[in-house]
């Protein structure tokens, strides 16, 4: 499905012609995944300023986002791990993707330039399983013959909260290096890591801990790598290429993985075989009630995402994320326009 430039222009024009929403005293709230948090917060800031609607997003982890929207404690929840169709039906929620990004191993290695360290999935899994304990281990040195690796102990920094980033990262290790990753026990958005690790709450604190700890290694979303000036590693993908975590390598995974080609069902983007593909790529999702109680709150919430989708590539420029395919964005916009409240009233996605 190809959406013409003129069609997008007309949609954008219609949005600009909608009367301003009257928003006194009302705040729209969302919570959940830390993976897309900086983008959602930036969108919220722009929306609050341009539309006159107070809208906020609190990063609290994917598990919290799911719990809060199920309890109707927020207007939207966010999760990096999609809910199953059965759970969506049970809780009467609608789920749609918003962004695509990479989960990136990051390190603090004195004397090693950012992006210079190379790791494959087996060595990475052995590091996080506590089987490799020093940075100058021969298995790491074999992948980096040109680097002088420091004789530092490896300090593993992991997420202690319920995190979609953790779930995606562990799934990659177990899928691409099952034998080496076997000691790591996945527990939904958490994991049991053998030996001693430093657990922190949220991506922001993980970034701080890695920066403050020489010899450390952690995992974090691609946008934090940029904004927090962290040192990413190169990974060897399934084809055998050494790849950097860039928007181009995420787009390669989107294209070769056929992301949301026919519907909005989640498409795995882990360890995709292809040239230039970053091997740990995931979409992130938003959850809203299928039949909201409040016409006004639902209208403002959906208008927020509608407006953000209409910005297209501009909405994620410089964020470290890749936008959804244009056809997918158009499909979501169409679906958002068909919401009705519990009483059957159409939700005014374009405003009041």
C-alpha cells in the first residue's frame, strides 16, 4: 500500500484546520516502557505546547505500563513486549506499534574507543551468564585482535525492574546462543543472572551506572546510546557481518523482517538474516481501551498519537529510532479514527 505525498498533505492540512482543543484542568497521562520514553516525552512536550493539552508520560517499565492500563489508572500504557491477542481480548485493549529501535550492549572500557569493541552472540551471552569475568579474556581478545583490552573485571549492570528491554535482550541471547545463554533464566520482563550483578531501575539509571563504573557492561535502547553518549559495541549478525547500531541497520531489519506488512500482529525482528541488519531490533507498542469511558480523554489521547504519526519521519528524526513503514502508519491512523465509547459515541480523533 503506497500512500501518496498529496494524501499525507491533505491529512496534515485537515489536522491544522481543526479548532483548538479546550483543555483547561485536564491532564492526559501515560506510563510504561523506558525504551521509547525520551521520544514519547518529546512528543508530549510538543503536543502540550502546540495543542494546549497537558500530556505527560512517565517511564516505569513495560510491566508497569501493562498493569496501569489494565487497571484504567492511565489513559495509555506502553510496552516493548506486545500483549497476545487473547490478553488483548480479555482486557478489552487495542494495541498498536509506534516506533522501531535497537537494544544495544554498552560498555565502559578505559582506553577503548566507543564502538571499537566487537562481540558475537556467544561471547556476549557468556559475559552476561558470568562465564567470562575479565575484559582481556582470550575469547574477547580473539574477536578484537587490534585492541589492547584492559585487565579489568567485568561489571554486569542489568535492569531490576520489569523491562521489555530485558525481555528482548534475553530472548536474543537465548535464540542466537542457546547453549551459552542457558544459565540465564528469563522471568518475563526480568531475568535471573548467575553470580553478582548490579541491578538498577530504569534505562536512565542504567546509563548513569555504566558511565560511573569502569569495566561495566549493560544493555539499553538505541536512543539512550545517543543522548547519554554511551559506548556501544559492534555485534556480528546472523550473516556474519560486523554491524553498528544505527537507524539504517534497524531499517534493514524492518525491511527484511516484513514488519507489519499485512496487519498489526507483532513480527519478530531478532537475529534477522540479512546484509547490514542489527540483530536486536524490536517495535514498541501503545495500549488504549477499545471502548473508552470518557469521550474527551479518549479523544485527546488518540489525537496525540494521530498527530505524532502525521509528522512521519520528522517525529523520530535524530532520536535513534526508525519510524514505522508509511503504510503501517496509515493503517494505524485509519484504525484510530474508528474508535467509539462504551455508549457508542464516535471518538473525535481530530479534536472537539
